[in-house]
C-alpha cells in the first residue's frame, strides 16, 4: 500500500515538474528551468517545508541535490526540518533529556551550541528513499549523513565527510573513530 502511494506521489510530482517547465523556462532562463520547475513541484508535494534560515551554501546544495534526484532518478527529497533557532533547539534538547531521564544518553538531540540545525547547515529529510539517494549521492553536494541512528539527518560539510558517530552527543572516542 505504501509503495503504491509513494509511487503515485513520485509520478504526480514529476508530472507537475514537467508541466511547469515551459513557464520555468521563461522565469528562470539560462539552464535554470529544470531547477525552478523541480522546486515548484516539490513545494506542492511538501507544502510545509521551510528552507529559510539555512545558509545560502546549504540551501543551494540541498536544492541542487533534490533537483538531480528528481530529474535523474525520479526520487523525491523533502525537508522535514532545517534551521532551528536556539530557543527551539533548547526546548527539543530539554524534552529529550526529560524523556530519557539523563544527560548521559542523548541519542537524537544536541544542545543549541552543538547543533548544526542552529547553524543552518543541517537538514532532516524524507522519505526514506530520498534519504537513501542522498546518502549515495550527497557527497557530490557536500551533504553527508553523520549519525548511525538518524537516517534522515544530513549536514552540509564542504570540507568533506566527517567520521560518522553512533548518535548525536557521542564522542569520537565512544565510537572508536577517534582512535
């Protein structure tokens, strides 16, 4: 059932992008039509997305990657979460600590000073197929999965791939990568 629904979303979104190409060619000439048409179609598919607050380099990398994913492979990549202000990150961190009962185990949330979401260089993506595509091809855009337990979390790292950690808050010594 999920496969049929997801396949339908892919087909309709790609059809919307194809139908938008003539208008995009007028609005975004010089090779930008496919990019514009893709972003418009994905905005229809994922209407709650908010790319504001991402650094310009992160936003450019993310939109370029998902444009290629859609046109080359028919894969949709949506944004679940991008930039978060420090207050929102602090609330998420506090809720995670309360839920787990301790600061010693932080599997999903970092404090604001350590979060790349606050810096505007992290994106949480969906669906799983889009994350898998990004894990395979994201390096070309400097987007890397950085945590074993978060298939959806990618960070813009122009310096290259970081060592992957078991989870947010894990030190390199904890994972063996620092040895």
